[in-house]
C-alpha cells in the first residue's frame, strides 16, 4: 500500500479497493487514516475547546453519513477533506453571524500590531499558537487553502477540494506565506533573533 508523509509522520494512504464497502467500514478506514488531520483542522478552525469538540463531532457525523452515498469518484483523502472543510466552513459562517466582529482580510492582519512581549522560553509554543490565530482570522477560503497546504496537500488536490483552480491555489498560498513570514520576521527582529 502506498505511504504519505504528513507532519513528519508516515501514514499508509487509504485506498478504496471495493466500492461496495459498508458505510461503517469506510468511516473506520477514513478515521484511521485521517483522524489526526481532522483534529488539527478543527483546532485551526475553532479556538474554543468546547466548540472544537462539537465541531469535531459534527464533522465525524457528516463524514459517516456521507459514506452512504460515496461512489469513489475521488480519493478517500479528497472526500474526507472535502466533507471536513465544508462542515468547518459552515461552522465559521454560523459563528460569524453569531458574533458582532467578522474575519479579517489579509491586509488587515498585515497591519495588526504584533502581540505584546512573550516569555522567551515559550517562543515555539507561542509561535504555533500565533500562527493558528492568524490562520483562524483569515477568510474561510483562505483559511481552508492554508490548512490544506499545511497538511502537505498539493495545489491540484487543494483545488479539487475547494473548487478553485490550482493556479489560484498557488497564488493564495504564496500570498499567505509571505504575509505570515513577514509577521514572524517582525517578531524575530523584536527579540534580536535572526529570521533566516
């Protein structure tokens, strides 16, 4: 069976050998192969712990239900990410309607002041949290593209999942990466660190 490296770990790629697999079997196969990715996706979409649990549960339920009609017209990985991102995007839209403040554009994030001084010993953890917070504040499509990119998916696959062209995906990734690199370079200079 083919393997894939994601976040410094190697996983066996889930393949559909028999489309007539039961809904439960497909769900088990998908969660075994992509459960960790779903956890990371939910963490990036929702900062509140209780809401994260609810969102993850909602994704798992939708994923299980979706296998009733799964016909293997795309890979299992693409199907899982498509379902998960559709549910997460719907969650974001519901949350946006429920709150008085909206998501920020890339330009607004770029102009935001850097967070206050952090304790130097927690630099890596805070950088990770900060990255997730910046990603969390992106518009839903930009967030979705970046999260899929961070899951090590290529532009063509991301385009298939999101419904935009691979060229548009590459452009979005490039723009977001430059924005994030600029934000982290600015922080590194504040502490007298080399940014490269």
